[in-house]
């Protein structure tokens, strides 16, 4: 029984007489089918990864892709003499994609038949269909976010980072320092709502409340001056990690209420949650307010609980708690009297000034 994903996440190209006209081993000057460059770029911009499964001399084929100016569009290309189903299986493993999210295009019916037989969930297309792939529903994701547009760079960066991590002989801390991590925290805009919604949905492991925020709710919160909806992205010297976190904050005169903090599990080892909390602590300290965070223990967000404790949040009672509406069932309130502390040295943080307008105006006036 076939179990195909609704959308293709990775398309694997044959080269000879599929991506380019001719057979490389016979004619090293093969040229790309003219309209396919556009197809490759279109799919790439939609966040669909692309790779290669070709029977060829690897050095020769990869060099030709470089010369033709399209090598960068293909992740983990497989060029060799084994069965193509093996290449596709290997790729799916390396990308952690289900076979049902993989697709394959080849001019040879026997190659397609071999893949169809060994990997029945993989969608197979004849080369004649190449220029019309972008019109197919399975190559048309519902939304295209900033992250989908840079998905390939994120994966490439990940491969390079992992390889370097595996070869690194120093401590974890030193490796983190060597990454040159930069966290950017920004106010969410209307355009990003879809991405923020997705983050609150996907980050179950590191979601402090297990609450999912619908796009509609987020739109309302962005419009409300008391609320801050913040998105977090991270990059390092290898490239972007993409959107990795979201914070929903409700501000009262004496206390800021952290209604949600969620980070992607991809960045737990970078200390992303801790970095966000340290920054928030300092913003609160500068504004003379306490911080209260909602936390609903689930069987999956224990790491986040630990992160809060390390950031000096406690269960202690405080008069500031009276300003907040009663918590939902099962929600604990963690509290902190925020005191300024130097930020950690492993991550640079760029973020907006959260101090209330009165405060920043007074400061400017007093200068
Ligand atoms: Mg071929
Ligand atoms: Zn307090």
C-alpha cells in the first residue's frame, strides 16, 4: 500500500537526457535543457530540495554541474553505478524524509521501474514531464515562507556543521563558541504569522505551555499594544538555522507575562532557550518589572522546565502575580525578580528594545 505525502520534499534528478541533453561519457559538452534551469530555480524557491541520482563518473558529472552553474541547487548528489533506488533510499535517510516525500525523474523507463519496484512510495516521472512539474499539486506547497526559500541553504549549512562537529576534538563549549552564533529576535509581522503559527505547532518538545496559537489569535495579539509576539532566528558561520523560536509576552506595568516560549528542538543544544531568557531578564530588569512565565508540564517539555530553573525562575509567590488573570488549568506560574546579568559569550543577540515608551522617552529627555 502506498503512503505518499501530500507534497514532495525532495526531487531527485537523473542527469543524462533528463537534466541535460546528451550522455556525458560520450559528450563532455552536454548542455542543460534550457527551460529546466527555471524549473530547478522555481522548485528551489518553493523550499523543495533537489538532488541527483545518475550513472556516471562522479568527478566528471559534478564538475559539469559546476560548469553549468547549477551545482549549488543539488544537495548530496549521488553519482555512481549502483541501483538508483539505493541512492534514493540513502538520500531519504540522510535527509530524514519518508519515501513518500521523495520524487524521482528519469528518461529511462527501466530506471523508473526499478525505483517504483523497490520504493513504491516514491513518485516517479518521465523526463518529458520535467518542465510541467511546477504545475503539479504535489510540487505546490500551500505556503512559501522565508524559511522555505532558504531551506536548501539551511540543509547545506547543517551538513557542513555536522561534519565539522564530528571532526572537532575540543569541548562542546568551545565548539559552540567557534560557531559564531548570532540570534536575532524581532517583532513578528503579519507576513510571518503563518510561520509563527507553524512554530507553535511544531515545537512540542520545547513549548512551555503546549498551547498552539492559531494565526487568527496571533494576528489579534500583534495588533494589541500590550502584547509582544517575537520571533527568533539563528545563524552561524555555516549559514542559517531559520526561524527557531517564538515568544508571546503580555506586558503589565509591574510585570511581564511570558505566555509562551517555544523553541525548535534543532537548537536546544545551542542553548537557544537560555539565551532568550537571559535577554528577556535584562529587558525586564532595565524596565523595572518582574517576569512571570506560564509553564504547563507535559511529558515532552521537561528540558524547558530545566531551562527556566537555570534562568532563576522559581515557584515563589510574589505580589506581582495578582495583576495577572487566573492561569488555565494545569498551568504553573514561574516567577523571577529580574536582575541584570551579562549575556553568555556563546551567542550574540540582536533584539528590539522592549522598554515601555515612557521609559525610553525619559531617558532620551534626561540626556
Ligand atoms: Mg538518463
Ligand atoms: Zn514579582
